[in-house]
């Protein structure tokens, strides 16, 4: 697939994607801001996990269900996002998702027990799915700077949100465990108003998607294998994100600072590191190296779970590899999947978030039944396995890199003409 603007034309130079990504219409910035707040919800609860366990008399595995309910519902709901969007339009789908996040984040803050919070986080995940899948399609469709620039902008929003989420969670969680939930509700309300005002009404697509399309898309080898890569990699990623806070024995504020540092590295390498490494080494080779190093980081935590300094340094360092992987795997999925981008996004989101949702809960159970070494060693194995699975689509990744570097349409993209 070429890196072209919406009107067609020559692809952007290899180094131009990051710079052009930030010259955007107001509507794109409104959606990007909402993305930042949405992605804050992923790491928002990190700094308050230990305090939630103590104040609500819950076990670590019960607290980890805050991740599981949120991400598994997000994953399953990804299957219906295209069906909904094709019937009510992208803008209305964005608004519906934002409304659900505002309501369920506020009700989570008003909850009286861990079970209620888990349930409301599930509703939050439904809104998150409607928003995330549609926002990526809107940004790709409306952003200047072409496809690569749109992906950089989207991953920038992800990185900033992931960086700010733990910091906000730590600051508000230091006052009360309810604070982070109310904080997201207020910020999402602002994003909702901005989306309603700045995003132009979008027409309903001529083609109505079926609910089965994302599942049927898994028949395509490149998409299914890249999605499995995402699942395995996210297992290791969310094992660290979800359970490492319990090993650090820090206050919410200090935990927020640790994961803010982690998130800053995610953002920097998603925006600048990934494009540079891709231009120098190619997508496949960069991802092999990243996954190998990410496996080493998880293994360090698994070997030294009682060494707080080692856990903190390894956790922060993992942000480098997560930032690179997030950008490059998302770009790879959109480049080599022979289906429309909204379908590819929904399929990939469904598969990878299953891994992200189950990993933290599994980590809690493994620690309860064995010890703190086991989940992180398993995480290292799954990330290494992700690299092995990715190697089976090496040729497709190399071909996509070559097509992005030269003018012309990709033979892989079923919707190339419709989205150009």
C-alpha cells in the first residue's frame, strides 16, 4: 500500500510521516484528543490497583478483573463496531461510544464494591470499542499526510494517553480511589462536546457491514497471523502493565510517576523511534528485535520479582519496545490485510485485546497458585512466540514496505480504490 494523501498522488517521503501527522483539520484534533482520554483509561487504574485491593478487601486477581472486564468486552464489542458504524455513521458511533464511557466511568467512581466496579468497567469497555475502532477509521479517512501520517497521529494519541493515564490516576488516586474514575468522566465529557461540535456529520456508508465480517476476515492468512502476533505480544505487555504494580510496593502517586515514565517512552518511540527504525531496518526485522528485547525485559521481572529496582527499571524500559511494536504492528495489519481497513481494525482489535484482557487475571491466579516468577516468565515466552508467528508473514511485510517506498497501488488491499 502506498503512503498517499486522500486525493491521490505521490507517497510521502520516509521521514515525512511524523512531521505531516501534526498538520491536521480541527475535526481530526478533536477525535485525537478524545483518543488520548480514551487511552488514558487503559493505564488509569494501574496506580490504584494495590490501594483498591486493600480498601475494598479484594485479592490481586479480583482487582485484575478491572483490566479483564474492560478489555475482553472491548475485544468482543470490536466485532460489532463496523455493523453499528455502517448503519448510523461514524460520527454517531463516536458519540455513542463517548457517552457510554462518560456514564460508566462516573458510575464506577460511585461504586461501593469491587464487583460493581468490574461491571461498570465492562460497560466502559463497550463504549471504548465503539470509539476506538471508529476513531482510527475517521482519523485515517480525514487526516492530512496520508495513511502513515494518520497512523503516527493515532499512535501518538495512544502514547500520550497511556503516559498521562497513570499520572492522572496517581494524582487523583492519592486523594481517593474514586478520583481517577470521576476524572476520566469529566475529560471524556469535554471530548464528547468537542466531537459533537468539530466533527462534521458523516454519511452512512453505501455498503452495510455484517456482524460476521470481522470473523470471516480471519480466513485471510496475513491478517489472522498478524492478529495472533498481537494477541501473544499483548499477553506479555498486559502482564507487566497489570501485575507489576503489586511488586513495586509504592504509593499511588509514585506508581503513577513510574508508569508515566513508561508511557512517555511508549509515546516517544511510537512517534519517532518506530518510523526511524522501520526506514533503517524494515518492519519485520525491527519487530523481531523489539519482541526479543521485550521478552528479555519480562524475563528480568520474572527472575527478580522481589527486587523493586529491577522491576521498576524493567517496567519503564518496556515502554521503548511497546511504543515501537504498537505503531509497527498496527501499520502492518492495515498494510497487508486484504480487507477494508475498518474490518481489519475490528478483527485485529478483537484478537489482540483478548490477550490483553486475560493476561492480568491469569497473572493474579498464577501468583496465587505458584509464585510471582511464573506469569512474567510465561509473558516472556508468549512475546518470543509472537516474533516466531510474525516471521510467517515476513514476505508480506517486506512487500508492504517496498510499496510504501514507491508509487503505486497495493495488490493486497481490497479497498484500495475506495479509500484512496
